[in-house]
């Protein structure tokens, strides 16, 4: 799921899965950041939320879609199809 680099090692603190939606809470020792990753197998959707200092990790872990919507992250059916640019030449 994640590629590990020399700069960032993510440690999984918690994970849960229900109805094809997997939610994981990660912590980076090197940066002291928390991240929540969400994968929805049914919609082939994936997004990550890197938490701000004021955000509670378990709150974002338990309500990732609410936090994603508050940040303007588009997911599922809300995402528009990518525009295809045709060469005019």
C-alpha cells in the first residue's frame, strides 16, 4: 500500500475494515505526523489525510469521510471524470 522511503517510515497504529472499506491510522516517527488512509474496494477509491496538529487521530480515523469532505476531498461518485484534452493540430 505504501512505499517506504528513507525519510518516512509509517507505523500502523490501528486498522478497521467493513463492507469493503478499509481505514488505517499511521504514525511517522521521523516527522511525528499522523495519517489516515481510506481504501474503498467497491468504488476503486483511495485517499489519505495527513492530520494537522489540532486534529485528533482517532476522530479522523473514526470519521474519515466527514474530515475529507471538510477539506474538500472528492471521493466516490462526487469525483468528476478527468477532462480529455484533444490536440487541435
